[in-house]
C-alpha cells in the first residue's frame, strides 16, 4: 500500500506546496514528449514513402487503427502501474521507473528502423503506465483532507500538462513535418530527459509523498490508516477490516481467487480475449478481457470496503462512463481531425502553409489562457451556493465539448460544397473542446482523490487512465468509420450523443451526489472558499 498524504509538506510557493511545482515541471516535460510524438504519429504513418522526409505510406484506416491501439494501451497500462505502486514500489519510485522507460522509448524512436519504431512505442506504453497514474495521485497527496486548495492545485498541474502539450505541438510538430520525422521523435525524447532530471532534483520537496506504506514508521502508518478508514455517516462509525495496529490484513489478490464469481472472471479474462479477438474482433476481444479482469478486481476490492467507501467507489466507477464518452469524442483531435486538417482544410495564411500538426497546439494554448478563468467561474458559483459539484461540472463539460463538433459539421458541409474548408472552423471547435475539457478533466482527477480510500489511490487513478485509454480507442474506431459514413455524419453524431449523455448525467445528479456521502462538502465553509479563491487570484 502506498501513501500520499502522511507527511504534507509545509514549504509553499504561490500558496501551494513546492512539491506541486516539481510535479508540474516533471509532468510538463513528460507531456511535451508524449504530445509531441502524438502530434506527428498519424501524419508519419500516412506520409508517402518517397522524398526527403519519407513516411510509412500507410492508409488512413490502418494508421488510425494503430493510433487507437497505441493511445489506448498507453493508458490501460496505468492499471498495472497503479497496482505496482500501491502494492510493491510506492508512487514515487514508480514515477522514477516510468520516466526512465520513457527516456529509453523516445530515444529508440529516433532510430530510423522499423524494429526501433515498434520497440519505442512499447517502451513508451510501459513508461506512461508507470508514471501517469502515480504522479497524478501524488498531487492529491500534497494536500490534507478538506484542503480547499486541492482543486486549484490540480488546475495548476493541468496547466503544466498543457504547457508541455502546447510547446511540443509547435516545436516537435514543425520539426517532424518539415525537417525529419525521426528528428521530431528525438526532440520529444530530450523533453522527457529534462522532466526526469527535474523530478530527481526535486525529491527533497516530496518527502513523505508517494512512499510505500511499509517504508514508514509504525506510528505514522497507524495514523494514516485510521484517517483512511474511520469514516462517520449519520453518527455511525464505519471502519475497514483491519488488524492490530491499524494494518490491513486483507489480501486483494488472494480474495480474487477465493471468491467463486471473481475467480471465474479472472480465469476467463485471457481466454475470452483470445477467442473473441480471433473470431469476432481484436478490439472487442481486448475490451472483454480487460473488463472481466476489472470485474474480478473490483469485486474482490469491494469486500475490503465499508458501506460509505463502497458507495463512493460506485460513484467513481459510474463517473468512468463519462470519462470514456468524453475522451472518445475529444480524442478525434489527434486522429480524424488531424487528418481532416491535413487533407481538407485550407491552411494558407499570408502566403505560407501552416503545418497540420501545429493546430494540435490550439487546445493547449486555450487551456493556458482559459484555465484560471474557468476555475474562477466554478469557484464563484460555489460561493453563491449554486450547483458546482464535480459530477455536474463533468456533465456540463461533456455537453460543451460535444457542441464543438457542430463547428466541424460546418467545416464538413463547407468542404462538400466548395472542396475546401476554412481554418476558423477548427479554431472554434478546439475552443469549445478546451472549455469542455477544463470543466471535466482536472475535476475528474481531483474527484477520484476525494472519494477513493487512500490504500487504493493509485489503483483507482490507474483505472481512470485506463478508461481514458478506452476512450482513445473508441475515438480511433469512430474515426475509422468516417471512410464509410463521411465526416459530416461522424461530427454531427458525436455532438448529438454528447449532449444527450450529459443531460442524462444531470438528471441523475441527486442520486449520485447522495452516494458520495458529502465527500465534497468537507472542503471548507463558503467563507473559506471565498477567502481561498481571492488569495489564489492575487497570487
């Protein structure tokens, strides 16, 4: 079991723990490397095989299929990454190992050989799986329970992510498209090395954050375990199954194989994936295998939870449906929208053609510009006692993001009538996608840390990123279907579905909020919220 909050640092910068900014810059450079490679991957795969900057010459359908598998596996590997952190290494060491794997992966991608291409992708998948869920959980561990700075801290962290994404889309995208694809891949790797150096030098600001529980002294461990499990609802104490001294005697993996129905799910996971993959569809087979494993895993985990924890985890699991839908739509950016930008958009500006990959920077640029404004909007709503729960924000964000595809519908209609579409359609689409993302993504990260018991923090964060991976694969699958249905139908369908889905979540809001047992009600009084908001704005 890993712990992220037993020793909250007191040294601050701009009103937040200094460790937040260590993690900020580490993640910024990690995202620089990831989004830089993401910006040029599909373009590299589909570029012609001749010329000074030859690509692989794949069809758009095949390129989107690989893109979907890659972006899904990058996040699905967060599940074992979270388990390894919670049970074996702790979050801090897991992030360190993940960073090393990423440095190796991006370095190998710079080699112009197919074996290097596939080997690099595999190393990146493993590296992100170890780093991504655990660094996000460490951010939550910087703040004590009920600290009103938590959401603001995640928003700052999220801006760091997108600063890296913005820089990489401009720099790596330009270098990859105009100088050489493998130079772009290598440049992304340099960014990852910088992030790893910052993380290693900043360890003194992360003391007690993300350590494995068994590495701590017994007194601290007992204190943390009690904080984690001593929950009170309606005056009734609900404690988790623990042994003497507050140590948990529950063995999650033993429980999986001693409960009949979880054992069946675990045993069937691999053969089901193989059979369905061979005879029906490889993607469906993979989904089936992962879902069977998750059923077994969470079925066993629920036996270790008290009633309040079970209700809260149930809400988190339901919120993952929002995650899949949101990213299934949003991640058209790196696939279908990227190809649409390259092939069907008039990119001439003042006599110069803008590289298609540069448009990937719009989302990150808007996040940097609008991040604080969106956070301030929701903070003011909370001060005025208006609905501002995490689930409400996520639902509204999904609707707003989906509405951005109506601009892509306009772009597709213009292309059908004139043979080309204007750039402003893309700008408006990315603007609405960004506003929706700011309402949804950083909030969902914070939401998980509020509702999840400490001992399962990295596992749940890993599952969150796995759902993000499923959304990425869904996005690629939808993008592939554009060759048959057309972009107009795809973009319009996404907009309508997101609107209906968001409204459905809002209609269930009261029921879902009841199951959180006030997890979001303990973050300070209205006066404290207002005071914290004003201080944050001044700083």
